């Protein structure tokens, strides 16, 4: 039987990093809605352009678009054993659509929902300080990994710039949207006894260990 694990957490909580750890440990595919949108945007499809316009404003892509893309992805061969869903679902409507589809297509439901908890202050610190070199694309962070010379890349001397979706203003908007539209999922899955809460402000390895333990041990 396939296994489906949902990874919840606000932008900046480290879902992507932890999802890779879970993927390797559990042998499941990593399905990230954000990656699906970025791939579509890079290909220049109409759907990709639409998704990009929402992401740059820090808003959620409409449910019907997100659900269709994720469900199609779950039909691919590498998802035969199940998947770790990263960034999906983000609304009750998406959660309901996912549960209904899994039940209809595979006769099963969601195994576990892991929620990485990080304070809003820490999330803003992580999200709002990222800068990138225009020439070599080396990333920097004003707090965690600042350049030796302000505004210049250590490696090539190129100019550093901040992407639209990395600005503090956009970071605040992204978090506002997330907590407004996704907080209800926490209660929804908790009532179904599927939720495991993990402290996301620990060292990366410690967070990973708690997540792995949480797959079989709800808190």
C-alpha cells in the first residue's frame, strides 16, 4: 500500500530541506507544489505565467489549478509507493479534494501530517534577508550569511540584488496569506488525529529526527 505524508509549515520553515531527508529515509517521492509551478513558469506555459504572477505577489495560486497539477503528478511512476506532499494542501478545499481523490483512485487516505512550527519573527528573519549575485547567482543572507562587502559578491564581485519574492514586504504578505488560509488545516488534521507538531527552530538535524519519529508517533 502507498503512503502519503503531508508536510505543513510556513514559507521559511524549512519544508524543502526536511522533505528531502524524509524522501531518502522513507523511500517516497517528494512532490512540492512550488516546484511544479516554477517548472511550468520556466517552460513559459499559460499556467506557468499565471502561477508566477500569484507567487510574485505572495498570494496563493487558485485551488483548482493547484489541485489539478498535484493530482496529475501523483499518477507518475515514481509516486507508486506514495509521496511526501510539500506545500500542498494549503486550504481546506485542497485537503478535501486530495482525500477524495486518494480514496477514489487508491482506496486509501493520508497517513500522517507533519507540522513544522516556527515563530513569525524567525520566519521574517529567514525570508526577508536573502540576496543573490546577478553574475554567478551565489546566494547571501544579511543575517546568516552576509557578504564581506555590502552589496557585492565575495566570489566574483558582482552586484547583489533581491528578488521580488524575497523582499521583506513580500515576506510579510506571504506569511499573512499562509497563516490566514492554512491555519484551519492544523485544526482539521488534529481533529482527525493525523497531526504531529515539530519544533522548527532547532538545528536542522534535530528537526529531521523529530519528523521521522513523528511519522509513526503523533504528538
